[in-house]
């Protein structure tokens, strides 16, 4: 993933980003270092904060498709779930096109 690289390009600290997206700094560090999975909501928030497409934050060498884990699937609204599914389809289509 390119999360740390993009954050540093934007001149932001982990503390700043964590506060803006509503996660603990240690959680953000673990996501950036691959010790914790990136959920779709956090990916969406980071892409908005950094003003980049979500696929640009990800490294698509493996796997060939993306399937998001819903951190709080019991409390997510239907509208939010639908938006996340659209993002998931969008990312998978980009992966498919890049592999042509």
C-alpha cells in the first residue's frame, strides 16, 4: 500500500491524519505498516482526505481482486454499504484493466 508515501507527500503526520479520520494513531501506523487490514470506510476517508482515488492508495500486485472487510457491519447503513460496494467494484475493474 502507498498510504504512508501519500501521507508524507501531503505533509501530514500520523497524528494529524488519525485525528481527521477518527482512528487512533497506533491503528493508522499498523495499517500503514501492513499489521492491520484496511477497511473500506477508512480507505474512503483517507482517499477523501488526501484527495486521491482509492485505488492509488493500494498496491494491486496481489490479490487479483479486492474484498473489503466491514469493521462494524452491524451498524453500517444500507446507503453506506451500497457506496462501499460501488468503490469495491470500481477498484476491481481498475485491477482488471491493469492486468490486460
